[in-house]
C-alpha cells in the first residue's frame, strides 16, 4: 500500500512534469501493476480451488467474443 500511495504522490503536478518526471511516474505505475498481478496470484493461490483468475477482457476482445 505504501508503494501505491508513493506512486499516487509522484503523480501530483502532472501537467507541469518534465519528461524525466513523467518517465519516473510511468516506471512506478508499471511496477505497481506487477505488484498487483503478483498480489492477485497470491490471493487466488490461497483461496478455495473454485476461484480462478478472471479472463483478461483484452483477450476476449481479441478473440472476437463480447
């Protein structure tokens, strides 16, 4: 949670960010996505076996299903 808050704080002042600041925020967001994916996997690994990872909506769209 601390990393998520740190990422949100880094986003403050976004309209005035330099290219370097923007890149740093994007890196933090990418890292946060990785952490959230790992959190989801850990959660699903520790819940009853009828729980499955949800299907990625982008996969459904790419497969032509809606």
